[in-house]
C-alpha cells in the first residue's frame, strides 16, 4: 500500500538544512515517489511522525560481521560460527539504525552468501555490500587460520600478480562488489608492524585493474605511509585507517576523489576497554598510533578529503550496537561540523559504495531507508545515538513502535 509520512522535519542527507513540516510518499516497492511540505490530499494512508526529525539510515562502510568484539576469536572459526555471528551482528546493526554496510573481509565468503539471500528476498534487514575474503601476503594482516581443522585462511594468499588476479576473479565470480587489499601490517596481526608494506604496488595495481574492469571498488587497508603511497599510486578507491597519511597524500586524495575511512572507533575502543584483555602486542601497537591517527585524519579533513563512516566493527570491543553512531560523533573531533559528519554516513558513504542512485539520501526514486529522531542531528550530533529511535527500511517500520496512523485510504 502506498503511504505518506507527514508532520516531519527532514534532513535529506545532502543539504545542510532541515525542512520543517515535510512529507514523504512511499510506494509498494519501498521507493519514495513524492516529497513536499504540508499534508497532501493524495488519498494515501497517512502516518504522522509527530514533528520528529527524519534523516537517512546510517551506512557503515567498514565492518567485519563475522567477528564477535567481546570474545575476540580470530582463528579456527567454522563457517557455521561465522554465519551465526554475522546474522546476530546484522540484527544489532539494524537496531542501531544502520541500514546498509560494506563488509571488508569475511571468512568463507559468508558476506557474499548472505547478500545472495538478500537479493532473493530470503533475508531482510541491514543490506550488505560484500567483499568476500580479503587479499593478503603470506604471514600478512589477513593470514589468519580458519576452519575447525585449519583448512583455510581468512584471506586469499596473494604473493604475486598472478595470484592476485586469480583471487580477485574468484571473488568476482562468487559475487563480491568490493575487493579488500591488505597493503600494510596492522594493530591486530601478531607478526608485523603497522608500517610494514605487505603487497607490492604491482600487486595492488593488478587488483585495481581487475576490480575496476568489473564494476568493483577497491578498499585498501593502509596504515603506514609507504603503503598508503603504493595504494594511491595503484588507484584504489578508499584508504582504510590511513594512520600515517601525509599532507601530499591528502592533497592527492582530495584532487582524485579518494575517500578516507579512518575507523576511529577501532582505536578508541582498544584504548578504553582492551588493556589486559587482548594480547600485549595489540594494545601496545594501538597506543603507539592513536595520537597520529587523530592528528592525520584531522589534517585530511581540513584539506577537504571526504571522510566516511566506517568503524571496523567486530574488532576488540568495537560494538555493532553503538559503534556507528559513536563514529559519527567522533568525526566531529576531527573538526567536522555535524553536517559534514552526517555526510560521512549518508551520501559520501553511498557514493563510495556506488549505491548513491538508490541509497544515502532521502530523494524521489530512492529507497525509503530512514531514521526518526527526537532531536535535530544538525544541531545536536549526539541525537544519532538515541536508543529508542524508529528505523524504517524501504518504507517499513523495522525497529521501534508507532501508533500514529491517522487516516487510511479506501481499499475500493
């Protein structure tokens, strides 16, 4: 049934303003077919949103839905365990108002398999843009042993251009929409340092060429400066983390529309909650990089680099339930205004994922994924943390309660 939501204050996810006394009309497919002000005489069912604030559903572009952030099990997970965790975490994300995620590396390609179920209409809720298994060198940041008998690894082992090409094509065949390349070491891997370069520029370039020729994007886990440079020279679409990004690299990203996903939450939560609960190497590496991460992300933001919300959810104590909203708020610590921070979880995020024709803003012909908040997020960014927010997915209430249907159209 086509329905019209009325009496709402609209932030559309693009413009730096709220339009009071707005309405949205949504058709049976979940797409918005009309937007305006006042109450239209359209004969549709009316749903009064009681002068609350409406914004697009949040998008989180860096998650690991296979992981439990409390248990912190990274090795010897079975495919059943990975799928179980993923389904639980998708539900937590939906409850939090996250209506779309990009998964940035999932064992057994479970993210791809769940996405196929979504496309077939068998799995509703938060949608997934899948990456499948990430690309890593032997002993690199995604060379974790998986399976009850250790029969596989989290990532594809790509120690040459040919191995990279083959792995990217495998992910493409299975249904990946993004390729994750582990360019440098990381905080969580035991055998490397964050500034270790773990893929050659040629290997990364091969991944980019193969991906871009097949309408896939490339996200580069890149923390050290030299690895960041390799990734930028190879033509990746986003830099994930970017801890040791320098000014010249930030200028390049601004001029070439490369997005930065700083995943501030990952760093903050290890510092706050993980001491004596994770291996010492992990805590100490995190402590060594936190100040540089915030400093360099602030520099990039000041230069106009597009900063996008991704949390690295699933890493230690990095919550699926609260992390996305926390990351939006953390972005304001980089000097971004609430409006700029919201762009990072709305239209910028959708652009990075190449889904901005259907998601990321509230506009005619796009899907009606939106949140209903008590307060204006443009003036109080903490309003996105509201626990009892209403969440609509394709025009259907999926989280929260409402009894605000005030008029029903005739069925005749």
